[in-house]
C-alpha cells in the first residue's frame, strides 16, 4: 500500500490517479475529504487530518510500503524553516515507528 499526502494538490492529485493504474492499494491523508473527487474517494482509503499530527500518521501508515511526503505551504507561517521542520519531524518519527521502507519527498 502507498500512502499519499496532499492528495488534493497539484502534485498529489496527479500521483493518486497514476497509482490507480498500477493495481496498488492507495491511502490518502487529507484535511478535507470533501475536496477529493468522487471518483478518487471511491478508490482510496481515506485518513482525515493533517499529516503533521502523529495520531493521524499512526492511522495512515500501518501496512504502508511507501509514503509520498509533501509539506503543504503555509504563507502565514512566521518561519518557513520551522514550518517544514515541524512536519518533517512528525513524518520521520512516524516512518520509523511504522517501518515504512520507501519515502519520496
């Protein structure tokens, strides 16, 4: 199974559709499931929440062979660096906890 973050964004949405043709189970982490196209929602396992939340990652990563990791931008953040580090620390810890073998970022 492959877990995809930011599945409603420009990159994540294209990746999800490409994975459908590869006969792989896809799970997505999405803040607002209503933003997923109906055709996508029907074909994926959906975990609702932000992927900077360890509890959300603990629901998303069990059984994952691979993770597509993309930190969403936050133009309101006072520090771009701190914003990315916050997400990446949560992701790195969850990948280690769940033994995810491949991460693409």
